[in-house]
């Protein structure tokens, strides 16, 4: 039983992190609420400062491709890093 629950938690977490929807896990929102929620989502542009919602360093948006945001930042050692993140895991600073 524990293994089944653990898999469910992992799948749910992955779906939420990627912004995917799963009808079996959640009922769909009414169209009017869904449209309002979509319009409130932050729009990212090149040059914006962002941070992961879970924390971490400030990053600069270098490009936006669909629902993916490419970011660059400097780590503690002064090394430049870059990665692409789903829009749902980022917040503007």
C-alpha cells in the first residue's frame, strides 16, 4: 500500500511541476475561472529577474519558448550556469 501511495505522490508532484493536467486527479475548473487564472499567470520576458518558487539564486531570463523559460545565473563560485524551467515553477522578483 505504501508503494502505491508513494507513486501517486510522485506522479501528482510531477504533474503539478510541469503544469500538466490529469482528469483523474482533479476536476476541471469552469471555463470562466480557468481563463481568469491563465490571465493572472506571470508573463516572462528576456531580462526579467526570476527565482524558483522553492528558492535559490536570482536568475535572469535569457529566452522564453512556449511555457519554458531559459535562465542564466552565477553560482557561489562565480561560475555561470543556465537551465530551462517551466513557467509554473518561477516567480518574478
